[in-house]
């Protein structure tokens, strides 16, 4: 997989994050029909809930820090980063899969809140 394809996945990840891309139609085009999200408070979201949530709530936009995209297979990319908005920071991971008809779609996402007082490198798993 080349850098151009990884860049395309990163652009799509940024679209999910950015409130301007959160119309129901745009969100539908980004999410896989079987998408699952593990939220920072432990809630589990599926396609219908995530479309409604993302399209209905512009939320706070934070610029991703340390964003990395790694190809796990020809049609699978893992994106990881940290984001802070509104005084809350979280570590994020997203799994994107390539659909033959729809292109890259978000299949799994997890957000974990950053704990105050714990160094960033420990939270990121790099001890």
C-alpha cells in the first residue's frame, strides 16, 4: 500500500472528526454498515446511533496530535492519535477497511480518556 492510499484514509479520519463533515449523507459515506465504536465512558455504538450522533452533534473539534496511519493489510489501515478539545484529552484508534464499491470506510473506533497525572508516554503504551 502506498502513501497516497494512507493519506486518503487520514483525510477520511479527519472528516469524521471535523464538524463540517457531519451531515447524515457525509457520515453515511464514511462509516461501514457494521461499524462499532467503544466510547470513552464505556458505551458501545453501532451504525445507526453513530450516524445520528455525528450528524446531530457538531461536538468540539480538536486537532489530532501524533496521528499515524499504518497498513495492517492491503485493505486494512489502523489510525492512532491523541486529541484534546474542551479541556478533555483522549487517545483514539480507528480501523478502516476498503470496500470494493464504497472505498475506505470506518469499521471500528475507540476513544479512551486521558487520565490526569499519568504521563503521555505511559498512556500511549510506550514505557
